[in-house]
C-alpha cells in the first residue's frame, strides 16, 4: 500500500486528476478504525456497513472544504460518530419507542447478529454497555476498545478532557455494578 | 460465509465478513460515481426508513415549487397537523424561501445538519437526498 501523509492525501484529493485515487487511499488507510468505531455504536455489521458507506460519501462531498484545523483522522472520526448517532436516532424515531424500548431492541439486534461471537461474559458486558447513557457508552468504547487518548476524544466529541474522564469513570462503575448483579 | 476477527484495538467479540475491507473502497466509489452521474453527489442512506409524512411532505414540496410559478394568491401559514399544513401550502401559491425553510424546520422534517467541514445548505442537502430534481431547486439558490 502506498504511504502518504494526511496532508499529501488531501492535496492529492484537491487535484481532479488524482481525486479518486487519493480517496481510495484514504478509505484504505482509515476504513478499519472507522468501521470498528461505528460498529461499537450501532452493533450490527449490516448497519455499520450502511453508516460507514454514508460516512465516506459525506467525506467525499466535503473534503474540499476541510481546512486542516483538526487532524484528518479526527475530522473523519467526528463525521463517523455523527452519522452513527444520527442513524440510531432515526431508527429509534422510526420505531416510536421510548429509549428503554429501543435499547432492548438494540440488545436483540446484537444477540441475533451472525457476526457477534461473544461468550456469556462478553454478552453481559455488551448488555451492560447498552444500559449506559449514549455519551457514556461512546466514551467507554472509544477508551476501552479503540484506545483513543482523552485529548483526541475531546476533539472528536467536543467535550472537555475532564468531563470525558468523569464520564468514563461513571461508565466503569455502572458496568461493574451491572456485572456484579449476576 | 467465513468471518475474520479484525480489530484496530483490543480483541473484540464482533466479527466482520471475510474480504469486507478488501471490497469496501470499490463499493463506495461505485456509489459515488453512480450519484455523480445523476448530478449532485448527495448523501443517500441505504436503509433509512422514510415515514409517510416525510414522503408526503417531499411530494408536496415539489408541488409548492411548481405552484410558485402558477399561482399568485396570498400565502397563509396554516395551523394544524403536517398533512393539512402541507396541503394548504400546495394551494396557497407564492411561498418565499425563508417561509419554506421555517415550515420544514417547524414540522421537524429537516434532518440534523451536522457540521462536516463544509458549508452546504442543509435544506438543499435534505431536498436532494429525498430525490428532488435539482432543476426545480434553482430558485432556492
């Protein structure tokens, strides 16, 4: 795989002659990290696939306007996060369910997904995560599964590092309580 | 179908189909080229479910824009539910852009316009994503 810096990729993209090639390289570079981020939010592979494709199309349409104020990856991550959360909001709205009802449905989606291969403990952890407020679940996933630094998360989510640390702390406490219930 | 265990971080319980990442870029480019051939490359959700009121509102919006050229009567902002309001707009005639925008926003029909680094008009994005012909939107620019 060719190796370019993000700055070089954005520059290549700005040239119509190399735009498609540059965009393919961007997708190849970031698709896995973005996919897993989205997957942890929406849970099923099919939904993650939809959201990720829409994310990349959104990137294609807006990369010309990217001014480099944040890093390219942060910008991509932010779009993917917004797309995933918007997806959940639309799905919830389409079902006319209170949030607790939709959380139950997400749980069923998770357990019935052929691409979920967790054991009983993993299943219980995922159920615990679904009981967290959306932001806390997001923070927990980004810290625990995606190994993001608080500073990066702060840029992506637009939340202070202190608030993120508090959010993570509360998430861990709630998960521990849920898991200890047996 | 085989599955692989790929994750950028810790070992995970989620799986992804074999070869998924090998083909994703070409699938996305295929969609982009396909949308480019149709005109503006707007975001088109694959599995978004559209409520009946949204479909009705989008269709009525087309009629309102056409009605802008055909009817010249006083426009009235009706109270009441979405369907009656949309119907009233269809037949009311002259509707300016700001009124249209406020109507759609007030009826909670406008999807969230999240910042993505660009400066696209969220109303135009929404209309294009709902399949409204771009030539009918010319007056809104």
